[in-house]
């Protein structure tokens, strides 16, 4: 059989050197600095962020590196080692529907931060010094976060740019967890409004607020309030399987799921599904409302409510030092996403089932679904056996060869000198 493919995580010095070299080649000279932000894998709590629920991500050691230098005009020039087409334009021209392609994830952040600075405003007397201003900039991007694998390369890019511009403008939001939560919300605006991709906040919270060796328990029902949960896995490891399944239908489906959550919350008379403590009477009320899709709504709500319970359960198990008991909860989460939320696909189901049969304590799809990755909790020495079994099952099914990484819970976005030490203070 073909050798297994693993995604290595670059060391910070290596990542910074790559981004700086690309910068020098594209723009000449040295950047003002290199900033990096991680991808993430969510232990549990999928499709709950936009429903006002809970999630429990860890940041990956895999990061996107951005070498950046401000300009004294309003121009922006961008290159990426992962994208063949560079981008150049005026910051003043950036707005919803006006930027195509990957550049939207970068200039969208500058646009959102500039909007925040304007709204926050310098005190208006005219006597005071003006507040921070958004300059133009040149930026070069390089990344070892797998692309489009459900591991949030998009938020890694946004958040690396966000901490860079926050520091260079002297805005100072990156210095504490409250500021980082605000930066995360600006990155969500950038992705929603400029890149045109729906996203609920989990990815950006992970990239900006996680702490090494910890998971981040985020409550989107309380404005994204977060708490660090020690993720001491002992002799267990987090094996991530990128199925490489083509993302079929994913755009419309994500929007449809969000829409179902909004409709169900309206019928149930709650601000968001995340506030529902249990399913008592929920199905009856949804059916009584006469919605033609009532049975679908019943399943969607059941996923959100049971998934929130699984997040609480996994956080408690980690805090009690019982990581092995997390396994079956992950498997139950996959079944819920497959049967009630209906966002898996044959590759995701095969990867999760095969991993469990081959010795994983549990496995579930992560990210939006319809492709992307599976997370398996494995005894550390069994990681390779499980990976081999999944690769063999994929070959037998005629699927593309999957790729793998081991997720060691890593730290949040920061200047590369600070990477690994920067963390929220929640
Ligand atoms: P993911 O699950 O990886 O976040 P998305 O579809 O949300 O998948 O985001 C992937 C998109 O983000 C890419 O198509 C590209 O537009 C942008 N992107 C991510 N990383 C980079 C990078 N290193 N350079 C350029 N664009 C990037
Ligand atoms: Mg993304």
C-alpha cells in the first residue's frame, strides 16, 4: 500500500522564514514582523456556535504565517504561497461584494478593524490626538494548515492578519482576552461580509483565544464567554483524518442548517436554540406550529440540544482527568451529526467507523461537514495502526487517499516571537 501522508506542523522559526522569504521576493526588503495564527480542531460542539450554544476547540500546532509591512498610502498588495493569484487594491475600495477570492479574508479584516476604529473614534474635541488609523500594507502569506479540510485555514489567515494590524496600528486589542474576543468578532465580520462565507465564530475564537495544552469552552449564548479547560490526554492522542472528500453542496447546506435553527427558535419562542436545557415538549410544539418541515426541525433541534449536553460532558470528563471516557461521547456526536443534523458524507462516516473499529476510543466528523476531517481519540501508540486501517478502507472504497495529523493543543495567534506564550487571560 502507498505510504501514509502526514501533515507536519512547521516550527515558528521555519514558518517565519518562509513568509519573510516570500515577502522579500514579492515586495523587496524585510517585513515589519511576522504574525501567525493556528487552525483548530473542535473536540465537540459542532454546528452550535450560530445556534447560541457551546463548543470546545483546541488550537493546532499548524499555523498560517503572515509577513506584513505597513505602507504610507492606502494601497494593499498581497501574495500567498497557497494561491497563484496575487491581489492589489485600495483599502478605501474594500466593501461587501467588492473583493473576489482569497484576498477577501485579508482585506476584510483591515476593513472590519478600520470600521471599529472609526466607530470607537478618537474623542471628538479636535484637541486630542487622533486615534489609531488603518494604513495600507504589503503582506505575504504561507501556511501549513491544511486547506479546506475543516481545520479552519480561513480563520487562521484572518486572525494572523488581525493580530498584525492590531499591533501595527497600536489598537491594542490583542493584549487581553476581552480584546481578543472583539478581534474575533471583527474577523467573523470580515469572513461573512467581505469574503462572503458564513461562519459562526468558533473558528476565530479558537485561533485568537486558545491556550497551549487546553481546550477552550466557549458559550455563544453568553456573547462568546470562554474558559480554558486543561486537556491532559495522558497516553491518548488526537488523530485528525483529512478525508479529502470533495465538498459537495456545502454552501447551501450550511445556510439551510442555520435557517432551520432560526426558524425553530422562532417557533419555540427562544432567542436561540442554545438556551434550551432539554427536549421536554420541544417536538410537540414544533409539530403543533404546522410547519411543513416540522420533522426536520425536530431532528435539527435535537442535535443542538444533545450536542450542548455533550460539550458539558466532555469538559467535565477532562476536568475530572478521565480523557478515555471522552471517546464514546465523540462517537455519539458523530451519530447526531449523521442522523439528526445530516451533514456527514460517505467518506466521513467510513473514516469515523473504521477508526473506532481499529482501536480508536471514539471518533467524529469536525467542521461544517460534507467533507473535511474526522477527529479520532486514540491510544498514542495506536495512531499509526488506526491511520493505516482508515487508508486501507478508503482505498477499498475507491476514495481518494486521506491524510493525517496529530493535534497537540497549541497556543493562540500572536507575533511569531511570542507564539506559544500568547494566550487569553480568561
Ligand atoms: P477551511 O476549513 O480550511 O477554513 P474554508 O473554505 O473556510 O476552509 O477556507 C479556505 C479558503 O480560505 C481558501 O479557499 C482561501 O480562499 C482562504 N485561505 C486559507 N488559507 C489561505 C492561505 N494560506 N493563503 C491564501 N488563502 C487562504
Ligand atoms: Mg473556514
